[in-house]
């Protein structure tokens, strides 16, 4: 790893630590009990090509970019092939892909075989809400 990459890696770790400390000091953002995040596409059990568009769905709340503090809003985090959820009491880290710009879909490229997809809504500090807004796991098969 070259010097620039080491510096960037160190800065990323420092930023995550600052966000973690801020989240602990501020407390968790609340979410309505009726809020739900879901994967609108692909459907559970789908057979998909290697490159697939994943469309995020959200009801009972709105989408806002990371860093923007508004009641009843958050941004998406995608967990691909997660054996278990990350700690929902801490800011979401490297186990998930962050969509801090407020994106509501992404394109992923996966190897052939079985895969799982799951969404977690994070607040302005990337911390899951109280109660956590987490989708059901969607299982897909990537065709050869």
C-alpha cells in the first residue's frame, strides 16, 4: 500500500470514529413504528444477470442525504451477502455500501450463484434509527 492510500485509509478510520462518537453523544434518531424499507427490485427468488439494478423502497419516512438532519428521514445502506446484520447501535461501517447522497437505486455486479440483499436505513450520522428500519432479506440467483 502506498503512502497516499495509507493516509486515506487513516483518514477514513478517523472519520468513522468521529461519527461514532457524535452518534453516541446525540443519541439515535427516532423512526415511526410504521416505517418500512424494502427492496422493490429484484424480487425475492429472482434469477438475475451478473449486473443487476437494485431498487430501494421506503414507506413512512423520507430520504435525505447523510449529514442532513431532518425528522423522519434517512438514507439507504445495502448489505450484500451479510451473514448477520451489523451492530444496529453504532454507525454503519464497512460491512455495508453507503448511499449517503440519497440514492434510491444502484447497480451491482455479482458472481454467479446465490446471493442475499438487505437494506438498513441510517440517519444523518449513518446510525440506524430507533426502532431500526431494516428490510427483509431478498435472495437472488445470479445466472451463469
